[in-house]
C-alpha cells in the first residue's frame, strides 16, 4: 500500500512525504505529470495526493485526475492547491476527487483526510477481491458429453478478446458460461458487469449504459465505464431498444462514447459477451435487431445446451446446490435417495438449471431437517404414483388393449432411461436389468433409435414393423 504525492514544489511534496512516512505509510514522489503517469502506470498507488497546478507539465491536476479515474477508478485522489477556491473544489469533486485540501494545510486535517481515503481504498480492494472470488467460485459443473463440448468451446475463447454470443433456452446457464470466460481470462482481475437488456426501461437505457453529467451531481458513471478493462455482459441482447443498438454499435467501433449531458469523450477497453434466447436472424428480418450489431457481437457463437440435453449432470448439479444452500443459508445437508435421483433425471425441466436450483431450495426449506430426500418430496411425483404405490394411468392409456399399453409403457420408459443416461446403452441396460444385446433388440422392436445430439445422445422412435425376436 503506497501513497503517490504529485506536486511541482519539491519542499511541499517532501514535507508531505516525511509526515506520511512517520505515520508508517510507503510514499512515492513525482514533480510533474510525466513522472506521475509513469508511477501510476508502473504500479497504481493506494492513494494519490495531487496538486492542481503543475508548473512546466503537459497535464494539469484536473487532466491527471480525469485519466486516473478513467483507468484506475478505485484509486482515491485528494486534491491540494495553494490557489484554492470553491470553483476548483467543485470541479475536482465533479471529476471524481475524493476530497480537496487548500494550501497552506493543517497537518491534523491532512492526516484525517488521508486516513479516511486509505480506508476507502482498502474497502474498495476488498470488495474487488470478493467480486473476483465470487466469479472464480462460479464453477461450471457437469460431465455429460453435451457439457464437455460446451466447456471445450468456452476454454478456447477465454484467452482471446473476441466477442462471444451465447445462445440457449432460459435458465440454461448462459451467464454462468460468460462468467467462466471472464474468470479464466486475462481480465479476471477486472470487473464483470452484467447489463439486463430486458429489465432496464428503454428511456433510461442510454443513461444506464453511458452514465450522465449534471451540475448538481457531477459525473455518474454508466455500466460501460464501470466495466472498463473487464467484461460487459449483455443479457438478452434482443431486448435492447433499437435506438440504443445504434449507439452500442458505435461504441464497439470507436471504443468511446459521451455521457448523457456531457461533452468529453470517454474511452473504454471492454470485452463484450452477449446472450439471447431468441433467434436473432428472425429479429433482424422483423426489423427489431440491427444486422450490423449482430455481425459485431456474433464473432464466436456458442450454444449452451438445455438441461434436457445433459440429464446425466442432474445428480451432480443437485448435490452442488444442496451443499451451496447449506453453506450460504444453513439449510440441511441432505443426501438423495436413488428413487429421488432417478425422478429428477426423468422430470421435464422447461426452466432448465435455474428451475432445478429453485426446486432443490424449496425442498430443503419445506422438507425434513435430516434424512435423505425422497422422491415423494419432489414436485410432480403425484402424477406418476399414488400414495399406495399404484400407477396412475391417463385416460388414453386406460383404453388400450394390454399388448399395446405394454408397448407404449416400454417405449416411454426406455426412452426416458436412455435420455437420463445420455444415450449410454450400457448404463441404461445395467439400470433396467437387461443384457446390452437384449436391450438393443427390444429398442429395435419398439422403433427406438438413438441419435447424436449436441455432443450428447438422445433417443426417439420411428414407425417400424415389430421384430419377432423381441
């Protein structure tokens, strides 16, 4: 933790430096703007004490302040000046200065300001560390073929700066994939800022993204400026207003923008990751999305599979959520029975991973305090089995002759199990208690065909004649 003192008067900067050294602080000194910027670029300080007027320098204090707040926004800057007046103080505070001290200064006053500013700097660093740990701990879990294919694609783009477009159904984990890219990239120590295109009011979108400048409140940074050096994630980019799309396109081209109500250009260094559940080509055809923006954002398209396509991962995801809720909310640390695990793997999940997470949280809150989770605690179990163990038949099933009803049941049962095990015939055969060859014959007789899908396996049935071998 060091303090950088920038003042063109040698006696003043050395006096302040000696005072701070006596208080135990590490100190660096600079007498002009070039030396100051070299010190900042070599190692950003924890605090900067900056004179407004710098004789024989290319930049004055306000110019340096603007640059520091743009490139190192977490560094507090205390402005000092022998020509102080209220206008200079207001200008400095508007540009992001932490505080303003007028020369000649009182040493006690200086130490109070420095102490507060250093505490602010410490809290900002701790918050940044917590954010980084949160992102890094957002681990992607799974071992299914579909998941492994996704992770392989994500790993290929982590070290580049290319723009990524994540597509997939709602709740499938697109933001988690974006965070994985960020936390494994060379921008991991910089911010990850998520922009919810669907929830920001259209008439406020530009202010939220670009920030604003007002006489009363000074500079209020937008999300793009907050993400400088890191990643900005446009969630559900198809919901971005068409007018804002044009301005975002210009930012991507120029890497700069102007705040609402301001005149200065703000330069930003960003990596952009976007996501959508919609078909953007259809949106373009309907005039709701700009072709040029699509071309800029869709440099590396990566599809994120639904939970339906990675059912093998459900037990692992479930155990992760149970452990997570135990650590963060103190909910019971429970196991899964085999029946509950099988039911989770065979349940329809239109809400994908998000829905699974919500179901597990609800079961842990409302269920027993201990003991394994039973299938009877899961939503939807009543539709299959009554309390006395009797199978509940639908109206259509109840009207079929026994032979046809048996075929329907076997087909649906085997389809469910094959999809549950990601198309792995050996594991399916082992679970249902059949030899692998016998299962193959049974599948053929029922017209069930296993096909590759999104790096995994799925099953469907064709209308074929029955095989007498069945």
